[in-house]
C-alpha cells in the first residue's frame, strides 16, 4: 500500500505469518466418491474423498493451472498437489480475513513461469503485508461479508437481464409476425384483422449459394455472407438487391441475415430474393420468429433446404403494414440495445466494486479504528514468543522453494 498504515497497524512478510503447505496428489480413480470430505484443486472443489489432509478451516491457493485463485474451506479438506494450503492461523488470526486479503493480492500476477503457469512459495513469502489489530481484522471481515454479499446479489440480478432481453426480442418478433403488434394500426386503417397465408416460395426466388474459399476471394467491396453472417469481401456477386440469407447446414442452420445491395452468398447458405414488391426486412423478422433450426432435417448434421423452406405458410401483409411493422420492431429493438449498453456499463461498475472494497479494507479505510484495540505489534510479540510458523531467514537463505 502506498499510504502509511493506520495507527496500531504493523507490517510483516507473509512468510512470517503463514506456512503455505503443499497439497497432496489424489488421482480421481483413488478418491472415494461416497466420502464427505471436499477435494480442492486450484480452481475450487473437484470431488470428494473419505479422509482429509488439512486440520480445520483451510485457505487453498492455486499453485498450478488457475494460479493465485483463493478458496476458503470452513472444514478439513484435501487440497491436491496443484495447490498450496494454510491450515494454521497463529494468534487466532481470522481465516476469512486472510482469504480475502490473499484474493486482493492477485497472486497469479506473481507467477514467473512462461511454460506452465505456477507460483513459488518464496515469491509469496517475500510479500510485505499490512497487519491490523486482531479486533479490527474481525470488524473488517464483518463489514466485507455484508458488502460483498450485496455486490454478489447485484451481480446475480444483472446476470438475469440478458435472458430477459432475449425473451423481450423474441416476444416482439412473435407479436410482430402474428399481427398483434399492429392490430391498432389495422383498426385505424379499417383493414381486415386476419392475414391470409401463402407458401414462402410464392414470395421469394430461392437459390443455394456458391462456394468461395478465403484463398479465392479477391479484394473488393462486395460483402460475402454465409450462415454465420458477414465473412469478408469479394469483387463479384451472385445475388443483388434486397436479399435474405439463411444458414443451410450445421451450427449455422436456420440463421437469418438481411442484406441490401450486391452480395456473394456462400454454399453453406440459401439466398431469398423477392419476386414482387415487398419489405424484405419484415420477412427476415418473420423467418427469425420461426426458429428455423427446429424445422431442420437430418439425423446427423442438421440442415434446411429449399424443399423445407418453400412450403412454410407465410402471411400476406400489405406493403404499408410491412413498413409499419419494421418501424415498430426496429424501435423496440433499439430500446433493447440501449438497455444492453446500460447493462454493460453497470456490469463493469459492479465488477470493480469488489477490488475497490478489498483495497479500502486492507488500507484501513473501510471501518473506523478503535484506540482501545490491542496494537498489532503486541500480537506479533505473542507470535514470535511461540516461534513463527516460518523461520524467515531460513527460507531466504535457501534461495529456492523447498517443501
């Protein structure tokens, strides 16, 4: 920390407080799946077993793989050999405080190996850390648990919004393509409330696209579209005008894209060009509302074809109403886009809250200091009297990370 620690705080190397012990290997085939003891890897719980390696509350630190990840087990557990663990807390140091503190250090940034990500104990032991009085550590834990719980609840609520927006867009398309969205417009214009239907093939000329591998594309300004959308550009076209492009096969099956002007449609897509004056954007919305991948054929790789698309019952809608529907759908989709942009900003702010709270906590700025607290130096004297868990000079002299 750049600021001076608050009065009553001390400074100490992590190696003078804790022993970061090596986890013990436990292959999956040797674990007892009926056991009640949690098995931890660098990225969290990876299974269960019937016996433990640690004694009581344990902090697990990712050593290999998910380097620097911190986990807290409130009971004895089995950390495997991709981890370090702490299960001894001198002077009754609160494990939750130190788990949160270690998380704030982002120890993964300490890793030195470029081949296999890992972190040395010596690197961890050398880190100087601020040490609050014991009573203040407990107050910090209580405050952080309350605030971090609120942050987590907020993040969970934010995480639900993309699903709601997806449902909103689907509902808009369903209302638009069933006539519900413009029922008031038809009433105002004294039009029939029911739309007749005709086969999709009556509205569109359908063609399979043509292969165009990346190595054969030439520089140009004509977009190349496949089932996943825009794939690049070319100097020639195989479709022109207002074109709907539908993914034909595999994971792209049923995707619907709308293109204006000249375009090259690849062989994993089908192009639809209007036979008469229509608003293709309306029919693109209609086709998206159908979830065409559910109409796909094939027991292996799904696909749609002209034979599948042609007979689809398609509403006959006046040109004016098509235009009105497109206007309303675009307006509602723009609203959803605005909400998504606001959501992204809110998520960024929420993601910054936890690091900010931890930084304030471990700089002595989250809870008030109490002059009646026993100074941290007194606590250190008790720790030193019984002997530190790590003889600091010993591991410095070793010059290497030995178990």
